[in-house]
C-alpha cells in the first residue's frame, strides 16, 4: 500500500532525525499508536544512539498521521547500565490498566561493537511515557545465550505470556568489524516478569548456516499461529542481494514451527524507499482486516510502510 | 579472633614456572586434593593493546601452607570467545567440590566503552581434580538482572544443609570521580540459593550493613563453618581514590552467622591480625581478596596485600 512514515521529513525533534525502525502497534478507539525507534544524528565518532517514540495514525485512514510524540517514551539508561546507548526495538502490550513495554537495551563494548539485553518498563498514561521496572534487564545473558538478547515481541496466548526474541550465538570476524549471528527463540512466563527460556532456535535457517533472523512477530488467527520475521546473510548484507527479506512460518503449538518463506507474500517493492530491502514486519488486525507494517531500505532509514493481507494465510 | 600472620606464601615473580606473566596472584582460593591445598589464583598477561588479562592457575601447598609442592601444568581454563562475558579475564575463580567433580564459579570480565568493565558469573566443571575445567556454555550462569544492573561476580559457593549457597557481589551504580571524572562503581555483597549449584534464586537484597556509608564497595565474600558458626571474610573500600590512598583502599571485613541468613558484622575480628603491620610491609597499604580455609584442623586466612596482589598472596592462621 506504500510508505506511511518518512522520518527524514520530521522537524523539531532532536531524537527523531534518522531512521524509523521496528514498528509496533497499540490500538485505541480512534487511532492506532505506532511505536518505532529513531536516532539523533551520529556523534563525532559516527556512533548512534536509539530512542523509542511513537506516532498516532487515524484509525479510519492509516496513512493519515494525527500526531508525532514530542519526546521519546523512555530516556536512555544511566552511566554503565545495559541500556545506556539505545532503547530499540520496543514491543508493547496492555496489562492491568497499564501499558507494558519490552525493549532491547544497548551497551557499547570494546572487542565487539555492542551488546543487547531485554529491559522492561511500564506506562500509566496510556503509553505516552514509561518508567523502568528496575535499572537492569529483565532478561539477560545465560549459559546458552551468551550475548545479544534483542528484538523482543511480547504476546499473551492461552493464559501464558510469551516473549519471542533473538539470541546471539557467535561473532564472526569480517574485514571491517565483527558481525554477530543471531536467531529467533522464545521464553514463557506466568507474570511477564519471571521468564523461562526454551533455549532453542525455533526457525531453521534457509540462506546459510549463519543466517541472521530478527523481528519474530506472532499472531493467532483462530486456527493456527503465524510468524512473520526477517532474515539475511550474516556478512556483506548491506545490499539488495544479501540484505533483509521477510520470512514466514506457522505453528499449531507455538513450539514447532514450519517455515515457508514463499507464503510471506511480500518482497522488495517498486518504490525507491523499499526497492532493496524489506524487514522488521509487524502484523496487526484492525476492523476486520490484517495489516503489516515493515521497514524499507537500510533497515528503516527512510521509514516504514503498510501492506494489507489480500488472501487467507 | 586472634591471628598469627604467616607472611607471603607465594610470589609469582619469584616462581620460574610463571616467568611469562606480568605478576599478580589474586584471590587465592583453596581446593583440597589428597591432603594438598591446591590454591587457585588469577595471574596477568598483557595483550597487544597493553591491557591486562587475568588467567587462572594454581600452586599446590602442603597441608600447613609451609611448602610449595607443585604447580598447575597450564592455565586451568581458557578465556572466553570473542564478545563473550569472560573474554578479557577470569578473576576470581572459586572451586567447590560437587560429588566426583569440581565446580568452579568464575568471574568473567569483558571491557566496555563508557565504563571500564562488566562482569558476570560463569560455571566450569572439572573431572580431573581441578587440573582443567570446561565451561557449561559460552554464557554466564548468573548475569545482571532487573535490580542488580551490572557487575555480578565474585561468586563463592558452599554446600550446607542440603542446599548450595552463593555469596556474590552486584553493582548498584557508576559514579564519576569529582575531579578526574573517571567512572567508579559501587558494589555490594548479596546472597543466592540453589538445589543444584546451577540454577540460582537470588535473595534480592544486600546482606551486610555499610561501614563507610552508602558508597562503600564490598567484595569477595568467603565463608567457612568453624567452631559452631559460619564466618565470612570479605574486603571493602571507599568508592574513590582507593588505588592510591591507604585509608580509602581495601581492608578486610568480617561477619558471623548461625543460620546463613542473618550476618553480624564485626570487622575487628580480622583487623586484629594487622595490629603490628608496619609501613613497607607487603600488606600495609592494602588488604584484599580474602579466603577462609580449614586445613589440618586449623583455620587459615589467605589474602592479597598492596596494589591488589601484585606481589602475590599471603596468609594468617587463627591462633588458638
């Protein structure tokens, strides 16, 4: 259907200068709130930080932006904390009259460029501002998940909380800088706070043994669970040939997933903004229709677009 | 408690076996093997950037720590892979017998950019009486958490009354030095419990009262059961200027408990060991990284001295 939001056209918001990444929706009566992550211009060393903010779309016309948040929903973490250099991506869910957010918190390392762990924050004002539940992560590194826990997507199915996320397994040494390999995993919880990791990669790689996967976005349509996600080659991926594409898998039990990317039904587009890459899908149902928000070229440098599900999955 | 100081037990720069290292023998911790006191410590190399890395080795003493009877053939565990929590060093390293195996709780170091370091606790297992250890996996068994946001480490584990008990530290905040602006960390001793030594439940609070105020830094707890109660030795310091100023640097603290839950802090019980310490002594400016160990029905206190153990480690013996 085309691009919904172009971050390069926004003014007056220092935190929203480049990129609009990892969209995630929260539905209101009159509008659809879309959380996304954006960045101020890079610092003098060329390094970025990421903030999460939101914009509101008219529920009856998803291409009409009603408002854009003035400020990010959460400040960056304090000195030395796991989320000192970024809050990205973010996934939200309503919970006991509040809005709960799970997010990737970024720190900078010396031998590798970064590490990520999953933080949690809550909003008491309908998702406009959030406060951390604590200064540390709610899910961090463990024996079988040694680094890069990121891309959380929180869901509630059958009385249980599910967190789909990615976990890093190794860093590859390439020409310019180390590149991580990461895969989709999940954990379950009774309260959304204490999580039990399954410690399994649930989506088999299709491109290569070191395929990187992200944005595991799951929904239930009444008969089975569907997951849209994105995947790419591990090295030399900043181009059309090896960059992100959107994949698809389905499951009857949330444990065993059958991958079939040809059913994703979306590829690179004809327009300039998504002609090389599509990634970070988020699927939501609204007023009887199913939509997907997704990123275009350079993982959302030029914003995100909207697609409509035309056929049954 | 009345102590008799035994002086330096081990000086890495005087041991030909460790000629390739830059010195330091930090955090001595004992595993008893066939009547020997196998004493692990962290010793340093310098990497290509000139930065230190800590590696784990050991020296074997006789039962009374009076004689060295052997050394580790090689480092007992490698450092972690690129980007993992223990890539830049393991210090300290804490052994604990579990059945026929030895569990070692490692404190893995990895360097950061805005602050100097992050740590987490790893687990490695030995099937050869502690000569070599294999990691459970590339990640830690205990890392930062919601209310313990960084610098989880210094884990020390003992099995008492059907449970594994862990004393460890976690960081509370980084604060910048008022003049140098260098970030320094505040960390405290805490406690966790486990049925298997692998999955831990944290108590979620500190267990010792502060003597130096809220920014007191507490490290390296070591616990022993002796004379009908539990004894803990640890070290503590001010948050700033501890590297250069004697009255701000590490000294030893002490606490006792009968139930492993409530601890009564009374640092005078170990301070008395240093009443006759003189300027120029190897342990005059600093006392740190202590370890309690019972051998031959005697209670020993191993520890490091000046400059965080650069010269080596020594011991004191309870005078009974």
